C-alpha cells in the first residue's frame, strides 16, 4: 500500500539576512553569514529553519516546539510532517541540531534526497 506525502505547510515568514562579523577593532570585514530564516506556525506549534546561502542545498530545522517560545521539541506531529514536506520540495538535505553536540557531530541528517523517503 502506497503512503501519501503530507501536504506542505508554508512558512508564515521568510527573512533573508546577512550578518557581518568584523575581523578587528577597525571594523575590517571578517566573516559574513548570508542566510534564509523560515518561521512555521500551526497547531499550537512553532518551527524554525535556516539555510546558509553558501550551502544552499542544506537546511537546518529547529523544533517544532510549543508556541510561541517553546524549547522542548514535540515529535510525531502532522505539523512537523507538513514542515518537512515543504522543506523537501526546496532542499536536498534537511538536518537537525544534534542534542549530544559534544559527540563532534553538530547536526544529524533528518532527510536527504535520494534516500528513498518521500
């Protein structure tokens, strides 16, 4: 029996930003971070995602959590599946922050194009 992909949930906000970190006290250019931030809201939950434009094929998902400022991740919801469906249409790889960051792997792969998951 074939499973159907959940309908995508569109973000309520997309922000394009560039953060510049000066290299020295004179304000000379150091590093810059050019990125897209997504905000998803629904079913009393909030999720965020960020993609850096120098690695545009990858997006990092944060949440979902209880809205508006929840920290603890809520798992197994239709909302999360809808957010993932939206991101899968736009990115080749979806990652999530590894809670055990001290393992040396800051991110875990949630989904990657070609892994057989819809």
